[in-house]
């Protein structure tokens, strides 16, 4: 009887751990896809790619960009006007900005596994904490609270899952064209608009 | 009161053992399916990125045919990947769809997949070199200003592994797998990635 009780607790605990961890894996994996796709899509739009530069930059049909600093784990935003250490709530990523739309479209496929709405945070600028200085890049963070299913046996309720990605534009042809911003620390004006250099968005973090 | 008989413990153990075994089998199968799904997800990301940077149909098809997917069986299918017909005859299917972005002549109204009522660009408007739905099916229009895909379009790639299986015998009946129907016990696993089309390959 004692052996059976001990074995039962151990096996049920193992099953709980495996299934909950597996579900969290699935969510985080999809969030990484969402953050990567959002950042790569957003890198082409103003202000990461300034309209004044001309092609390949494109306008943003919405202006939800947060010029701030990504801080904390799970990450949040620290806005410039805030006093040091303060972390005001970030404004939700508005529909209409490509990075937000693409990230959310990918993340929504696992929305049923979250117990709270999925949040998408976008930050941009040349001084983001995670990235090399001067590079004009975009950081996309996707996160949600996921509930434990079997873990509730162990009094666990939820866990915040998140993924982030940063991207910037560069030249496609790196053999004969200027080095990409991620490695040179430069911005888009350092690149070549002359064929066959071409343009491509690259993940840089 | 009668004393506890030795055979009672055997019967109780038998009942509990079935439950424990089922739980362990479920854990094993869940882990295997999760592993397969992760490879499906990776494949989706890779193909979506390739489609995003303008890789053409033949390149995507070659990429899909070389995918490494653990636990995906080709038994009962004509090949690993990628047949167009529905219902499928291959163990893995890849679908590439394009949605209207902002570029073009004349500029179209954007119709991305996350917008209600938007559908994929029909095969008749896809450049012959690119896919138009299931991988292996090229488009039909001649390259020109109205041909898709064009920069800022949206690409949606869906990979489905029809050949993923439940392998532990105790769980197969739960999924309706008997020797009569679905003898291989296939459980389709799907992953989707939506990305921005960055422009043609050169």
C-alpha cells in the first residue's frame, strides 16, 4: 500500500511535469516564431527604416511604436519620461502596424493555451539595451500568462511565457556590398542602395 | 469479518497497473508527438523564411523534400513530401499562400490573412516560378506588374505532418485506431507561420 501511494504520487507528478512543460514548450516556440516574423516585417517600416531614406522603406499605417528600453524578465518597457527604475505599462501594440499584426497573427495560433490575452510589445530606436549602439532596429516581444493544468496538483497556477526578437535591414549581397548593420554597428545610411546589393531583413538578437 | 485474501492484492495491483501503464504510455506518446511537432514547427519557419526572401518553387520543394521529421512514417503514403491532391497521398504536405500587400500596379487594397474576409491570391495571379497553394503547384500568370508575389505581400506557410503516429498500443484505441480503420494510427500535426514577403530572389 505504501509503495503504491509513493509510486502514484511520483508517476502522476512526472506526467504533470511532462505535459505542462510540453505545452509551455509549444507556446514558447510559437511565440519565438511570432516575434521573429514580427521583427523581420517591422524592420521595413518607418521609423526603423526612415521614409526620408526612400526605397525600400515604407510608411507605417499606425504609430504604436514605443521608443523606449526593454527591461526586466519577463521584459517590459521603460519609457524615456519615466524616472529611473519606473516601469509604466506599455501601450498595447496597435493594429495596423505590420510588426504587431504579423506577430499577433502567428501568436494567435496558441492563444487557447493562454489564460490571458497575448501581449505584443514593440520597441524601436538606436539605443535599445540589448542591441549594439547606433543600429536602428526593432525589438518585438510576445508574451502571455499560461495556466498549469496538471501542475495545479502542486498548487501552481500560471507562468508568464515570452519570446523576443530584434531585427534590422541590411544588404542582401554581403560579398561586394557594405556590411550589414548588425556587424558594423551602422544604420541604414551606411548601406548601399545600388544593385546588386539588394535589401533583406535580418534577425540580430 | 473475513481476513484479507492474498489474491485481493493481485486484483488491486492489476487494476492500478493498467492505469499507471496508460499514464506512462500517454507520457511517452505525448513526448514523441511534441518532438515531431517541434520539427514540424522548425520546418515551417525555415520554409516560411525561404519563401519570404523570394526562393522559388523548385527551391522550396527541394527544401521540403529534405526535411528531417522524427516519428513521421511514410507507410501507407506514396512518398514523404509533397503531393498536391486532396486528400493527400504524401506523409508531409506544405502549403504556401500569398496575400495582398500594399505594393503593385495599380496599388491593391491590402488584404492580409488576419483581416476578416481576406483570402489567398488565386493561382491565376501567381508568377509561374512561385507556388500557388500546395507546394509543387506553380502559378499561372506571366511576370508583370500585376503578378504576385510582390514586396510587402504576406506569405502564409502551413506544414502538416500526416504521418505522425501514436505508437503505444494501449492508447491507440482511444484515437479510434483499430486494424480496420486507421491501422497506422496517424495523428496529423500542423504548424503555420505568417511572414512578410521581402522581394524576389536574384
